[in-house]
C-alpha cells in the first residue's frame, strides 16, 4: 500500500505550533506531510514563523504539481496565520493568485480532502465560488468574511462538509488533523 500524502501550504508568518504539530502527527500516522509553497523560481526558501521566528525551509512548489500528481494527494491543508494572506498575492490583478488556483484544482477533486483552518479562509477570497453554500467555521474575526463569501458559518471548533474540513483557530490544529486522518483512513 502506498503512503498517503497530505500537502500543507507554507509561507512566512506561519503559526509554529500548528506546523510542528502537523509534522509530527502525520508522521506518527505514517502519512507524509508535504510542505509546499510558491518558490518564485528559487530552489528553496526559508520562511520564518510568527511567534518564535523559527525557520522552516521549503523546497517544494505547488506550482509544479501536475493534475496527475494532485490526484494522488489524500488532502490539502491551508494553515492558519498569515500564510494564506501572503500566498494570495498575484502580480497581475486580472489573474487568480497561483495558490488560489492550486486550491481550486484541489476543490475540483472530491477525492482530495480540503482542510482550511482559521485565517486560511482568506485564500478562497479570490474564488468565493469554492466555498459558496458550504458549511464551515473559521477564526471569529473572519466569520463576516465567511458570510460575505456565501458560506454557511457555524460557531464550532471543527466543521465537516463533505470533502471540506474547517477548524476555528491554529489552536485547533489537533482537531483538524484528527478529522483529516479519520477521513483519509489513516487512524
């Protein structure tokens, strides 16, 4: 049996405790945690965390993930913190940011679980159709954004709506990870 893989977006200002939790929790479940980002043509980038300025080196770009490779992923997680805000940058305002495009490609695959936690919801802002009509939770500061995006906001720590699993804050990473692991059959 091939090892399951969860792609986790990463950028500067990540919430260290959440990212560290994913590293160890998925590993202990024999699930590969594949951290991906936009590398801007570089071989690798070292990002810094928000709380402790902890370094995190990434050498894997979501921009190079083909459709066939995306089909092999078990889940894609958009973490909390400022990761999604940084990744929703686009040089051309007439184009969808590459990270949002990657998320949309994942949403087009019901077999790929999508996990969005806390402020990760911001990555869906350029493509609100991805979550319109979906039931979800997010950071309390973003509940108005969720409603404006057309989502059904629920005041809970974790919400599952089909292939979409959402969690309130980075402090709920353990709940999101558990729900993802259960859904992909790794628990």
